[in-house]
């Protein structure tokens, strides 16, 4: 999974399978997806699991298995960058009698900041921690923010042109002299659109170039 698709990237770039294969283009999409997640995700390491409010009590009583992160007003993000929001994106550690054990997370509700353990935390637990990543934007399948789709499409498109042009645009050596060949203008254009979109995503007040918005609207309309 990613925020975009082969069809969307081919649609905006007009690159055919002769220019770049589906397998290589999928790698460009995945590489772009992982880069975007690194840009927009916030990492939380060993947050203490404890009472938040009457709805999110986080009881460690040997019965309860449903818990919440303290950043529940944000979205649980794809920590391991595999394209899914699931139990592999949350690490839970419980300490009992000075022995730390990692617990299995069975399900995750990214929009609620909620996760469910496969077994309850015993009442005699000394302390419990959760490590995860969160984002201001949903990364969960069809609910993912549309601007993430745009960023993924732009960056994957830039990587696709880089892949196509690298054979004729890399460095050429003549003895001790190295000449850098110019990459295509398409690479630079899509990279600029991506950088502007990701800047807007990371900004609390937004701020996208009008051209970037217009181009992306043309893709999704």
C-alpha cells in the first residue's frame, strides 16, 4: 500500500512501460511513500501508559485490553513504513518484578489513537510503556488525506524521471575530469511540487503554491 498508484503516476508523467517498468515504478512509489512518512511522522519512544480521562482510563487491572496513546487527538502513523496501520506499528512493554516483557498488539484504530492488546496487563504490573509514531494526517488506506496522495505522486514521478534519465544524465569521467550531465526538467518540476506540498503538510497554517494545487486537482478530478 501507498498513498498513490501506478495509474496516477503514469497519468501525470505520461511515462509508458517502455520508459519505466511497473516493477521499477512501484519501487519509486514505495521509496517516495517511506520518505513522506519520515517527513510527517512524529516519533514517541516509551510513553508511559496511564490514566488520561474518564473515556481513556487505560486500566491495568488484568481484564482491560484496550488502551489509548496520549496523542489520541492525532492519527497513529505507519511506524515501520510497510503501508499498513496495524499492530506492528506499536510496541508495548510491561514491567513486572523488574522483568520487562513485550506485549502483542492485536488491532489498531489509527483515527482514535486506540490499540488493543492480545492479553490484558496484570494488575501487579509496575509500569507499562508504548512506543509509536503519530501524524496530523490520516495514513490509513482509503481514509488517507488526499494531499498525501499528491505528495506521493509528485515524489514518485520525480524518482521515475530520475530512473529514466540516470543512464544519460549521470557523471561522465574523462581521465581526471568529471562532467555532470543535466537531469530532465520534469524531474526538477515534480521534485519542486513535492517539496512545496510537504512543506504545506508540515506547516500549521498550510501554504501551497497555487500551481501545485491546480495540478493535483486535475489529477483527482
